[in-house]
C-alpha cells in the first residue's frame, strides 16, 4: 500500500500504534533478526509511508526494562512535550493491532523513531555538558563564589541574605598615607577668658586664678623631628597667632601641652615642641623643586577642627611656584607675595599647617590657604617643603627669621590720589608706580642712610619697584650688613642713596 492509498482509507481503517505497540515489539532477538531492504527506493518508501509515526512514542516503551536508556536521561523530556503527546494519543481512535502478515514491517521504523529520539536526547546532553565545559574553560562563562557577593537573593523565601565581605585594598595612596598619618596632629589655640563660656558662675580655686582657657581656633601640624625628650611640630603662624596656650591632639586622641619655639609672619610658619612620650612616627620632607604638574598630591589634616582629625583628600599638583598675594595685617591691602604649590586636593579651614604629601609619602608642602570664593573650587596652596626646611631651621635656632630691614612704613603710589601726587609728592606725571615712604623709624637704616618721609622709591638694587610686595622681595633677598642702592624721587627730583641694611626693626 502506498502513501496515497493509505491516506484515502477511512479513519476507522487507519492503523494507529497506540494499542498495538508495546515493549515486546522493541525487543531485538538474534534468532528473529529483521532484515531491511537496503535499496534507496525501499527506504524512501518506508519513510514516506510511516512519516506520521515518527512523532508517536508509546510512554510505556520509554520505561521498558529492555531499553538501555538511563532513567535520568529519559526524564529530560519536558513535561510539556509529554502532555502534548498524551493529548494527541487521546484524540485518535483505538485501532486494531498490526497484522504480522502485513507486508510493511513497521518494527525497524519504530525502532528508528525510538533510537532517534533517545540518541537525540543523549547527544544533546553530551553537547550541553561538553559545550558548557568549553565555555567555562575559555572564560566565556565564569563562576563567582558566594564569598565575593555582598548580598544574595534566596528564591525559596524571597529574603535577602547579607554577607559580610572583607577586602584588603592596598594602593600607592593608602601606602603613602599610612607612612605619615601618625605624624599629622591637630593644633589647638587657646586664649584666656575672664568670662564663663557656659553662662553661669563656676567657683575658681586659688591656683586657677581668675581666668579660664578657652579654644579660639584649631588647625593642623606635622611632627618632623625628635630631639632628646621633645618632638618638633611645624604649623602655620596664623594657627597659633595670639594664643595664650597651645595643645596638640595626637591621632590616638592623646593631648599634649605644646610650647612655641618660633614663628614668622611673612612665611606663615611656626615651630612647636611637645613631649616625646608615645611618639613613634615622624614625617620626612621631599624635594618640592622636583615636582611635576599633574602628579598625585594628598592633603592630610583636621578640616573644620579636631572632630575630623587626620582626614585625607587626594588631588594633583596643579601648579608650582605660584605667586599668591596675601594681606598680613588685615587692612585689605596686599602685603606679601607667597610662593606656593597649587593643588586641587581639598584644603578647608582646619587643614592649615597640615601636610601635603606625594605618592611616596614625603611631605612636599605645608598646607596654608585656599581661595574662598563661591565661584572657585579646588584651588588650595601649600608652602613648598624646600622653603619650609630653611625657615624652620632659623626658627629653631633664633625663634624668628632674621631679615634685613629699612625701618620705614610705606604705601603704594597707586593708593595716593592724583592731586596729592602733584601737590605733596611733586612727582613727574610720567611716574605712575613706586612706593611712598610714609614714616621713618628713629635710628633705623633708612634714617641713617638719608631717606625721608614722602620720598618715592622707584628702584632698589638695580630692580624697578612698582609696589611694596616687590620691594620686600628684593629687600629680603639681601643679607644683614649689606649695602643696597636705592633710587627715589624727592620734590620731583630723582636721587640715589646707598643704605647699609640692619636687622631688629619691627617694620621694613
């Protein structure tokens, strides 16, 4: 019977395998070997005739004891496919078993259906296992152990289980900070107050006197040397200015009474000493002249006071040898140009006197100031370490920086009105810059040398003078006892004097 004839049969006459196929029909006996026609046409006819049977599998045949398929492999057939096959069988009417006399032998075909499915299952499982192994081996898939996950979701309970993870993160920055952080301290400026800061009367003992010490400011400092039974701390002059007493707060919370050794208003540096007990770490200075713009920089100090002691912020070196105008006496007029390192590492109030270190953990500057403006961010400045080393050496030895002085008080010519320039100073109209001598100290180098009030200095040591900052820079570059040539206008006439520089005067 060919395919067309079989398809034309009534439904009741069509052969269905549901009741006729059983496990015995799949049993292969050596004595009853079924020989298949090996011709291509015969094989093709069989495939076409029984094409509908290739999708039919008796459930009992899969569970047959004669089959050598592992139960776990069989179970990989999805429950969905099984339900679909069962529904298909239920829709078809029950038919009579296949007659043995039927010329078409379905047994080899049914075996091929079973073997094809089982072979596909086994082959698919092997491919899946081998393929997955290759993906893991090549790194396409990776396995992350649970110990590295900070949290994981439990699907059964829908609860999030938190797992503590401890990571040992060490970088060049952490190494640098670790080297110096114990040497960075907080400096507490205290002043005497006769009033009670708590608002009520507290009885005083006779030994305490009539006053109390209260904190008026806090900053930072750096321990840089141990000598004998004391340790030396460098900080900013404005941190300790006007203090009646000083204390140093160590990183571990220990407080030590500090003694002022020396300070310098122009460089904004000061040196303190504290008892050496418990101090094991000192900072080392680096070479600020070898800094490169863009290299890492880390600021360590106590921003906003001791509550944030030994905080660290990181940035880069934004510029070297930056000139910053400063107002020393608070009169709103620039008195001095500070040569500083510029950095974008955060420097806040309280960081003053702290350390600016490089990636090697060396102190390359002492944090001193920042530009405080709502429109400006990331512009902090530090005194270069090479300048610091020279200044603190003089402060240790003399308690001050000995500089030559003229013994005069001055004002910039640009601050004098045009009418006074003509009527009082009587300078030529083409003279628009210089320094006006406002007063001359008695017995000073200026008085001895011949300078008088209202003289307008326009040149010193061969360098033109435009303002007080330039005059100080040139003057402080000289040595005490040296003679310097000064050119000035007096009553409209340009004159020259040679003045021998002295020290010990509070003014220029």
